[in-house]
């Protein structure tokens, strides 16, 4: 999950704040969820329900609320309340009506309470200017999802049927007494018999067995499912490589595919920072200041939220590309290190300086070349 990295001018304050939020992020929701689980829940809710709510509780913890619990009464609701949200005359939310759960865990629409909007975080996927509630991101591809589910079920059923043995018992004399089950001169011509697994069926004289061969034709099913999955992922701005793995044909194609995916994830991270993490950070920092867990600072909003990024496809090629970008001025250390797991470029430079100073000290002490300790060491020359 992301970290909180304080960016004030006071390094001591930064260390205290970073450690305080690292501890809180490990258990920041009333049910015991950490920030990684919360962010995962936000993404899932936006995809399937279109929105999610959080209460900023008085004791400094988050409380996740399912969208279905935000509802108005069917009768006797306020005139300025729509879908569980009350608005002022300018259309700004003032409170949210949160329904309670009954003993069976179902939403009790008659029993609810209003919580002030200042204590609620509402993250929603809106597609229109006047949308009050969120719309599921996957709502436009429901039919494609149903197609995949129905095809998979039908294919499984067809395979099961094909695995069964179906046969006909034929008889030379169709008027044999064995088939005279109805007691009439014209006996029944056929019957159906289901045999359990391991059962033995004995044939009479003159009877023969004809087995019906059944084959499950599953041609083009994989292509159909892949196309439907591709349509679904396209709604989220992703490609099928996310599920199948990146291309193995070349490093360039793999990097291009990952760039598309990284761009989508970056948009999601930006959304999370703007709508959730920034507000949560400022709210929790204020709580920490009140109980003396954090010193006061006028730079409480000077923070970053570095996220963990996927592993490298080819470290050597990535390092070469980064070196070219740095040498040409197309990238900065912040860009490069930020893409490699959210590393701090200032910490990296400071660590580099410490290593360089230590290498020079040891080289002088043991009378060895500095280059033997740091192969890429370049000695400065005064001009």
C-alpha cells in the first residue's frame, strides 16, 4: 500500500510523521483493515457498485460504508434529500443518511441516522455533471460478462454430457415378451434406463448394444472468451496482457504494453490521492496533533504518496533506458526512482554520498584504489 512521505523543511518532523502514518496505515479501519485492503476495496467498489463511502470517526479511525446503506426513507423524507443525501440550496451535500443493519444483516431502511458531510468521504464514478451517486465502471459491459459466464457454464455442461456413455439396445424381435410392459397386443417399442456408476446390464439373446459417440466441439471458444474479456478490460483502460502476462516476443513490445497499463494505474493513483488519501492524511494529522502524537506544522499538506510498482521486465534494459533519459535531461532522479517502488531521490543521493565517503576513507586507510571499491567512481579534477 502507499506510504505517506512528508516533504516539509524539517527533517525531524518528517521522520516522526512518516513513522506515525506507517503505523496507522497498518490498522486504520474499524474492522481492522489496513490501507492496502482499503484501496483494494475502493477499486472493487468503483468497478462493481460505482461508489463507496467512509466515515471519519471521532476516535481517528476510518469506517467503510457500503453504498446500499445510503438510502432515504420511502415516505416522510425531507424535501432536500435525494437517494440518502441531503443538499443545501446550492446543491452541496450537507449530510448522508446511513441505514442501520438488522439482526440478520439486512439493511433496515426505516432505521437510519444522518452524518454531516464534513465527516464523510464519498468516492464515486460519475458519468454526468448532475450525477448524485456513482455508476459502476463495469456497468457498460454487463452483457459481455454475462456472455462469458453463460458460455463457460454451457461448455462445462456439454463436456459433462459428452463424458457420459449413451447407448441403444436393439432387438431382433421387437415383439418379445420382455418389452410387453403395457399388457397390450402392441408392446412398448422403447424405454429409458439410467444406470448408476459400476452397474452391470445383462443383454438377452438377440439383443445388441449400439454406443452413441458424442464429441464436445469447443473450437473458437477460447477466442470468443478472450474477445469478451478484452472488451471488459477496455472499459477499465487495460489490456488482456494484464491477465495473460506481458508479451515475450521482445523487450520493446513488453515495455509498450506495460506503459499502457502503468498509465491507467497512474490515473487511478491520482484519483485516490485527490479524493481520498490527501483528505485522510490531513484529517488524521490534525487528530495526531491534538493528542500530541505529532508536532504542529504549517506544512501538513506537504506530502507525497509513493506506490509500489510492478517488478522490472528487464532490469538491464530498464537501467540503460533510465541512464539515457537522465543524461539527455528527459528524466529526473525523482521520475526514475518514483517508478521503481516510490524511492526517495533525496535519500538515495544521501546514501550515495555516504557510500562514496566511506569508500574514500577505506581506500586511504588500506592503500587501495577507490575504483576497486566503487567501479563507477569518477574523481573530480580541478581546472
